[in-house]
């Protein structure tokens, strides 16, 4: 059966990117009506293609010699392709999740008159992912209905890439000779990335030869821009070829009699690109000077009759280019740079003045409010640096509404998180006028991190630090010996904030001792348990089934919560597990709930096809996290404090410690997790998969380790922590009158999903 789309991945294995490009294609929607032709140039690319072909029958490798040009590789791939439409993708680029199916389905609905489907793309670099370009505006303006290029010349402003378009196979084969530049620039095969080839010419030619073009706003290409420092500097021939490519396009339009509007559009793009190359720097002065001279001759030769230059600086630059006035151009560039620098400096000074004035006004208003009486019934709540209603403060606020409704709670949130606050919750945006009014007059302050240093501790005020986890890693002053986290940290400022605490909530004796050492100050430790963990003893079977249904966990499936933590020794988040591979090993009856650390929003997003299958559910943005724990049958984590909370449920925990020695050395830890783990330990992904497939995750050895862990770290958690905090802090009851902590052997955690399932 003929596939709808043939994706032709072509070229050498540039900087090793072919492997990840094919990984993305293989993992994304294997059921899509697509074949993948890998026109692999050279031994490295051929090896990668063969490995992936063994895993995915849709992949067809085409082995090509090392000196094969990109144009020849595209042609060879197209000869092997059987799809009704073709998409050419460079080996260094990739397809975003869902792109193959989206293109295949969209092309299936196009009329036969359409030869080209243009779609959107994003750009990625060595340190950024998925930056949007300018094409989306052009595509949106053109609209979804097929158009002739003469009716919408603006389509020639779309980035000249072959990967951001699909071509009808019949159209490609009929015009293949016209898509080859008459004088391809430079040989290929040397250096990390091929020199410029005729892709730019081919991209323009596909539009100029088409009968009709359709536009699709979906992002269907991730165009990778290689780090310039990783590439050899361009040779003069490679640089000058960027003039020759556009001249080839101009010759094609001249021969075909293209309308003036098309020639004018390409001319504008062409000259703008040349000026960008001249201005960007990094090239030797003689090379730039010669490029300027050659670009000047070409700009004059191909300028459409009567074509007007743009107004402003751009028009002046074009005029100087056409005059071949290189010295004047450099003087203008230097003057413009000085002017831009002066404007930036002035704007910076204005911002600083406004900020200083704003701070003074804020301080005046705040200190004026501090002279007013404290409101004995006003309480301020915050969590995770103003992220919203969450964690221990949220549990205390809920219990406060039940036991002390006369206390009025107000939450502090960031402007970005304000729309996510539950309806009916009074809140203030951090830094606003009302925020400082509330901070000045409140009696109670509850937070799981510190309030800003500018907050004044009034004599009548009561500050409750709830913390947000049991410490495995070093905290507070104990971090001083570990530069990965302590470098540049203001420990004096930390202690000034700690000195405002009146109470410190603790879940176990280990935490109490750590807090006293890491945060030495005159506060009272409330050894009551963590309020957020109360739900682990109060939730019933109906609650658990409702959460699983909301998450989309099918009945009978085993749900494993995967919650990795942050590494201070890494600049960005690094995936520790191949989720797709793990899901395959665990089988269709297992669901992975993937919870990325809140420092890395969206970074742990699983492959699209696994998300659609229901085998992986991205729960990184799901709150509260306690519901995820209740919905799961087991948990996999590394060094996250969530393991201490999860242990209250008495459900299996597997520690995935692939970098324990590095983590312990760079971050510092209070005890050896490898000796006191809450269950089985895996040091590699294969070991992790084996623990689950063999059943070791819930065997007697795992249960014994968990029991010892629970006894030590779930010491005070019994379902009544929030009540004890409210009665002691807000109602002023004595320690003796509070509900006693229930012995761990007498507690009954919430039922497991298996126990909650209907019989």
C-alpha cells in the first residue's frame, strides 16, 4: 500500500545528530502512514540508519558514498521513495512530535492542483530548543486555501528550507532537473557541516515552478542551527557562494518570465540577507570587503526596474551597497552602533531610576502601613516562592477554615501564577501595593520557603516555616562546604530570614535535628508531621478511583510515579531515563506518571506517541502532587524528598541512583541512601526494568527496607498534623491538649489502587 508521505532524511551524520533525529522519528507515532528513507552519506550515517532500520520497518536505508553531495543524496532518496508526498529533512534536523501524522493527514485532503504544502518550523541551537521564527505570520496571512504564488508573492519570504514543505511526488519528479542549481556551489564532504549547497535554490524553485501552494500553520520541522564555534570558518568560496545562490534564483526567474512582484520580493530578501552577513561580524576584514564588492555588483545587476528602497536606515544601507561605498557603510555602521549603545545606556539608566523611585515609594507606603495596628485575624500564606496554593501551607489553610474560621487567609502569588489560584481564594500579587499592605498588617505568616528579606518581623507577628521535604541533601549553613550550591549564596541574609521564624514544622526527629543545625535560631520545633501528608491517611477508595479516572489511568493498569529531582551540578535538566524504552520493557499494562521537577517546566515531556497511547502521562504540571501519589501503585525516584512523603502510603519505592556518588559529593547528603533506601535500588536503566519485570519491586526484601525507612522518616505523620499546627499556633492550645501522634504500627494508610478497585 502506497504511504501518504515519504520523509527523506539525507546527508552525513553531522555532529552525531542523525541518531537523535531518527530516534524522534521512530518514537513518534509509529502508526502514521509514513515511510522514512534515509539517504545516508558516509559510513557513520549508514551505521546509524541500519541500526534504526532494524528497529523500525518504516525506515529504508540508502547507502551513499562519502563524497555524495546533499543534492545527489536528496535525489537518491527520492528515487527510493514510494509516498504520494515527499518531505526532505537534513540529517541534523528533526521532526517535532506529531509532525509526520499531521503532514500525512493534511496532504491527503489537498486538491490535485496543489504541488507544495508550506508549514511552520522552529529553530533549535546547542543551548535552546524550539524558538519560533517569523514564518507563522506569513503562513497565517496566506490562509489555508490553496493559492497561486503570483497571487501571494509573500510566500517567497518563508525560510528557504526544503524541510519546511512537502512536495507532491509527481511534481518533484517532473521538475527534478529544474530544482538543481545550474552551478552548485562548492564540493561537499569536508568539515563538520557541508558547505552551502543548492538547498536555497531548490526551495525557491519549488515555489516558482508550482501551480498552487497550500499553507499549514502546524510546526512540522525543528531546524537545528549548529554552534558557529563548532564549525570551521567559511572559506572565501563558501561565503561568495551565498551570493551565487541568489543569482541562480534570479536567473531562473528571468528565464521563466516571473512577474515583477515575485522578482521584487526575492530581491528584497536577497539584499537583506547579504547585509545581514556583512553586519554579523566574525569574518576577516578583507573577506567582508570583497563580499561587499561582489554583493554590490549583484545588487545593481538584479535590481528590478523602478524598485524603491525601503525608508529609514535599511534604505540608506541598500543605497551604500549599490554604490559599492564600503568605507561609508562601515562609518555608518559604527555611528549606528554608538547611537544604539548610547540609547541602551540611557534606557538602562531610566529603568534604574524608575526602579529606585518605585522602591522608595514602596518602602514609604510599607513603613506607613507598619505604623498601623496588626490585624489579629489576618494570615498570609505562600508556597514555593509564590507559586500558588500548595504543599503544607495549603493543608494548614484548609484546616484553619474548619477549626478557626475567624482567621482570614490571603495568599501571595506571582503575577504569572495568579490566574491559576482556585476560585474564591483571596490573593495578592507579590510586589503590588496591596501585597505590602497585607505584609505590613498580618499577624500570621505561613510559608514552606522564606518570605522576602524586606518583610519586617513585627513583635506581634507569628512566622511558621513548614519546609517542603525531609532533608537528604545538605541544607542551610550545612551547604557551605559544597561550592556547586553555595557559591555566591548570602548565608548572612539567610540567617536574617531564619531569625524571623517562630515555629518550624517537622515530620521526624531526623528533620528536627537537621533544621536545628542548618538553621540555628530561636524558634520552636513543632514535631507534628507534615500537614500535606494528612491526606495519605484520610483518602478513601472512592477518592483514589476518582483521581485515577481524572488522570486517564485505565482500570487494571499498574501506575508508576516517576519523580526525579534537581541536580545542582548540572546547568540544565538532563534526562536520566529513556522513557520510551522503559515503557516498552514494562509492557502495556504499566503506566508511567512522569513528574518533572518544578525547576524545569516541561523539560521531561514524554514522546507524543506514548502519551497518546496512555502508557506515559506527563504530570509535571499536575497539582497537588499528593494526588499523584495516591493514584500510583509504586514510585521511582532518585534523591527527591517525595520518597519520604510517599513512604507514608506503605507502597513500593524504587530508587534509581545512576549518579549517587556524584550527587552526594557535589550536593552533600546527611546519610547514605544506598545503605538506608526505602526499597530496591537500581544503578542502571536495565536494572530498573529488571526490578519491575521480575517482581522484586514488591518482594519481601523491598518490604523490609520500606518498613525500616517508614519507622525512621514517617515518625510524626499520622493524618492529624494540620490539626495540631492550627490548634497550637492559631488557637493557642497547649502541647498537652493536642491530639497525640498515633504509633506507626497503629496507623492505616489510604488503600492501594488494587484495594480500592471494585470487586
